[in-house]
């Protein structure tokens, strides 16, 4: 009987040792965490690294109790390659979960919900309307209208130049008087200072009166259209509308993948700060990137009066920790991360940063 109790306690002790070893597996190994500067989520300070993602990891590690070190990479592309190849154990950067990335690596429970948005340079409403007013479309319509007025004025002058010289005269002066009569008739001002007296002149005048009613309506609509068409063309209601603009985004980002999916031509930069600077210098009309990063950079550089983030977003994004494929670490961290997201500390942090 004692022999049986002895074996039982030996088995129980071995099981406890095995459990303890497995439980401390993560804690006993120093984790390598890949990061790249992405304010306000990952920021480099004199005292180390800070930001919303870094603080989320510290909350997770309060329970995980693991030794770790940060390994910084120059850009998002290099960081994603490091995760995919297993060069790092995980990345806590705000990496958006996409279909293509899920084939290359594993992701944790999302810890932040964002949007892909558009930043553009602010324009003065007055200057914008003045630019539309002096556009080629506007001038082409006005020139065409003047041409029609001139034609009917010239036709009346042909009939009136000999029998009604006191009102229409001869030569260039008479032609200009015919133009004046045509413009007055079309606008229905009716000064009465000039009127055709010949039969041919009155027939032309009658035709012009009726045509002018139709023409002035059409040309007025055309002028109004020329003043607003540019504004309409600049409206962005969907991603397909981006094809009309010079677009910029961050290389290897989810925004880059989105633009590639819709065959939108774009230029690439390394980070959000470079993209904001490009818009400010008119090197790009639109900068497509993650909304919280855009807003943070605009506020950090005090550019609220110069650059705006459009209300129209292109898609919803989910930020998660990234792991190499089939990482055992994911199963360990995921439950802790889910628990962390429900705490008051995390709620306070998100309000502070966003």
C-alpha cells in the first residue's frame, strides 16, 4: 500500500514539474520583439520606447512575466520580413490584418480598431471658387457665347448698314454697333437705342430673339457647370476616385496593398511623417494611410490649419500583434491580451492617445 502511495506522489510531483516547466517556458526565454517607429503607437524616446502599442505590451507582460528586448527595424517592410522569417518572436507594432499577411504570419486578437483615411492640403473656399471661375472651361463657354452674339450682330449689320447708317454705321464701327444690339437683345435689356428697320434685319432680329431665350438658358447652365465641375471632380466617394489624383502611401502598408488591389498608381514613402511632408510641399495631392497616425502627425507638427483628414474613410483596419507562422507564443499571449483589453488601464490609455 505504501508502495502505491509512493508511486502516486512521484507521478504527481513529476506532473507538477512538467507543468511548471511549460508554464515558465516563455518566462525563461528572452523574447525578441520587432518594432519600427510608428507614432503614436511606437515612439523612440531618450528613456527607451513608448507609445500605445508599447504600453499594451507592458500590460500583457505584467502577467506573462517574460524577459524581452526590442529590435528596431528601419521600415515596415523590413519588420514584416523579420516576423515572417522568425528573426523575431513577435511584433507589437500596429500591423493591420490583411488576407495576404495572414498567409505569411499569424496574428493575435486585434487590440485596436482604426480606418484607412486620406490626408490632403486644405484650400481656401474663396481661392477655390476663383480658380474655378478663371478655368479654361469657363472661358471657353464665354468665348463661344460671344461668338454667337457676334454672328447675329454681324448678320443684322449686313442688312442695316446702308438703310440705317445712323444706328449701325459702316465699317468696323457699324459691326461693333451690331454686336451691341445683339447683346442687348439677347439679355432682354431692351435699351431701344438701336433697332433694325429693314425686312431682312427684322427677320434676323425675330429669329435671334427666340433663339436667345434658349441659348442664354443653355449658356447660363454651362457657365454654372464650369464653376462647379472642378469641385465635383475633386469629391472622393470611393477608392476608385483616387485614380484622378497624385496619391502617396507608406511602402508595404495595408494602404499600399489596398491601392494595388484597385490598380491605383501611387508613390511610396517610408513613414507617415514623410507622407505629410510630401502633401505639404505639393509633391502629392493625397496621402492614404492609417487615420490615427495621420491625425497624430498633423497635430504633432501643428499643421491643423494646413492639412486635413477627410471624413470619408476607405476601409476599417484591425491592429494586432504579429507572430511567425505556427508560433506557440501566440497561444500563450492571446488570452492575456484579450483580458488586458477589458481592463480600465487599457481604456484609459486609448483615450489618452486617441
